[in-house]
C-alpha cells in the first residue's frame, strides 16, 4: 500500500475544487430553487394529488443533485481543514445551503399543512408508495413548526449562529497539536494517535496519553472556546425549542426517530439498571492486569503482554473476509470501497478525528474516513464504517428522501459488521491469551456502545437543562460530566484528574444533539439480530438484507420487523444485557 491509495479519491465526485463541473453545479442551484418556488409557493394545497406528487418528485430530484457538491466540500474539509481552498469551499457551500433552505422550506410547510382529506388521497396514489414515510414524517412536526417567514429567519440566523459555532469547534479540534515524552524522547502526535495509546501495555503511557490529550483542550484559550461553544449551542437549542413549543430539549430528536419520550427513557433506565455489569467487568479486568483498581485510562489496556499490530492491508482483508463469509455480495461491496479508493486511512495534521461514513445520494458512491493506527480496535472501526458504507450502498434502492435510515437504525449494519469480524477473529485464533484479548475487546465495545452512550445522553440532557438557568462555567460542566461517569464507574474505576475535560472533544454534542442513545438502541438491536442469525443461519439473511435495503422508507419498528425483530416486546432491551452478562461469565471462566 502507498500513501496515495491510502487517501480517498474525491475526483470520483469532481476533478478538483476549482473544476468547471463543480462551479456549474453550484451556480445552477439557486436558479433551480427559485424556479421551484415560483412554480409552487402558496399553490400546493390548490393542486390535485398527482400534481402534488409530481412536485414531490421534482423536489426529490433537486435534493439528489445538490447532495454531491455539498458532500464533496465536506470530504475535502474533513481531509484537511487547514487548507484555505477547502475551507473557502466549505464556507461557500454552507452559505449557499442556508439560502437554498430558506427558498425551499415553504414546500415542507405546505405539505405539512395540507388538509387531511387531500393528504390521504396523495398518500393513496400508487406512485406515492416510496414517498409515504417521508410525507408522514413531515406531518409529525406540524405542532412545532412556525410560519414560513419565521422559519426562514431561523434558518438564516443559523449560518452565523449554530453552524458557525459548529465550524469553530471542528476547526479548533483539527488544529490541535500534541507533544508527549514517548520512548525516551519528545514526540509529536495527532489526537487520534494519542487516543490509540490508551491501548498501550504501559500504564504510564496510557495515563500520559489521556492526560496530554485532554489537557490540550484546556490549554491557553482552548478551554474558553470549548466552554463557549457548548454554552452557545445549548442556549441556541433551548431558545429554539421554546419558540417551537417543545416540552424538552430531546423531544424533536425523539419525534424524528419515531420513538416516544417514554420509550427512550425506558431504554436508558434499563441500561442504567445494568451498570453493575460494566462494574463487574472493570473489577475483573483490574484482576487480569494485576491492579487493585482500574483508572479510566486503563479501561482499554491490553490483557496480553505483547499487543498485536496489524498492517492496514491485513486489517482490510480481515474486514472484507468477515463480510464475504456472511454474504459474498456484501464482501464485494466492502472490497469496492478500497479498490475504488473511497477510503481515507491514516491520521495526519488537519484531518478530522474519529471515523465516519458519508452516504451522499442513491446515485453517488459513499466514502469512509478512518484514522488507522494498527491496533485491534482500529480493525473493529474499519468493520464498523464499512457496515455504514454497505448500508448506504444497499439503501440506494430508495429515493433521496428515503435514502438515509432512521437514526435509531443508522448504526445497525455497522455494529453487526463488528460482530461478524469478532466471530471471524475468534474462529481463526487458537492462542487462549489472544482469544481472551478478543473477548475483552468485544465486551469493552458493547460497554462503550451502550453504557457509555447513555452516560453521554444523560450528561447532554443535564447540560441543556442547566443552561436554561444561565451560563455554565467549565467547572460546572466538568461536575456534570464526572457525576454521570461516576454513576457508570461506581467504585470500580478511578477517574484521572484530566478526565474532567472528557466532554470537550465529543463532536456528537455539537453536530447532532442527542444522537448518542441511537448507539445504545442499535447495539441492543444488533445483539438480538445476531442471536437470531446464530439460531436460524441462512434463513436470517434475506430479512436482514431487506432491513438494510429499506433505508428510511419505514419507521424503526417496522424496519426491524423485516428481520423478524419486535422492538416493542416486553423485556426486549434486557435481552441484550443478558447476552453481555454471558460474555462476561465466559471471560470469568477463562480467567
């Protein structure tokens, strides 16, 4: 592998950020949007159902065309946010997107306010079948939607409000540089490289890596900026919720997810009632490491003396093989990401941290961003993001308005892919010590994807609730953070001093409020799916494929039913934690 084919080939979308093709597309959008507005503004309710459906299809075609340049700009910015050309294009697209939203938002509003009889006739049209869920989803926000001029004002102010602070958060996070003593000399690291050292066998290295990473977020004016961003985003969200009449900060997320507030609260309460499982595991791991008690920088410590390193080509091949063993076509789809260079692999200065998959539209190829540092967890990350990519490819059967899966199911294919990888690794491994390490990695992954995400959601809820009463100091934000983490860790894990800044780098709080419980939902759903796969074998696969192909065409409950899962059944969420308890008991026997 060379450096060239370890970066993504964005020329699959446009030749370059200054290409005529990109310029032509960007220049065409406002005339298209204005023509659409001229043709339909204040007229939708006067049309017959077939004419309304034709307008919906025209709107959907515009969304498809607009997705490509905006996603292209995001990919360039994520790959190198320090590049002035990339930053300028990203900002241009942000401003253009705001103007387009203002011009087109009338359409959602007029669909939302259609008389019930006319709306029902529209949905009953045979050609509306693929748009029905989109149309019905819009109507759910009717009680919380303002008049068009007010909605346009909110969209306009977001450009210099929440969007500007999101951009500031991203640029500052990507600009941070870290220096730490390592292997006898001072070395420079990216944030992702430091976080990878939490898997280092040395307790001192793990402590120094987490401390260096988190203290950088407090250093100089960084702490002031992060605190201001969090305060501003929470205040902005709270004020908008008040204007719209929502009962809580999380309510619009739940409505969008088609889950009741009560169902989400039940999910989190069930998770919190099982925190003891995580604490049991942390105590067991401390015993395995010969420690009296873990520190939170030790949670991912290797349990074998020599941690295996994986070259990227090996990690890639393992991921492809795991998917291919489940379904040859799934393996071919994942292989294509690498063959076509739709993956950006290595960490570097200016590149976004973490990992993501970007699905663009039903007619454009998805892309993956990684920050590969050669450890076992990085292979799990490849399998995770490849699962997202697979989901995006299979859901290209849908139109742009139904392309993206509902948020609670957005993590389904990614987490299931991790399960397939774990099974492959366990089946190939004879060394009991390595098998023990693999089992630990899977348990830790489930803990991170269920318990930790509930901690994040509870912290976020408290942050928004307290911000209503006034500006929060960084010290108070840290108190909320440590209190919610303390509920998970109990007396089984000691939190290091720098961990009070652990909230400051988590981008979900800024990019997608209250997203985190979706990970818990998905993990527990996948445990049920995987258990069903073990029990039924090949008979499971067609239903699972239909689930992925459905994109956002159905509600989460109806989508899960395609694979034979009833998420509304009594005790459903507890079944996932019973599975986790079995894994911990298996590890206990090995120890």
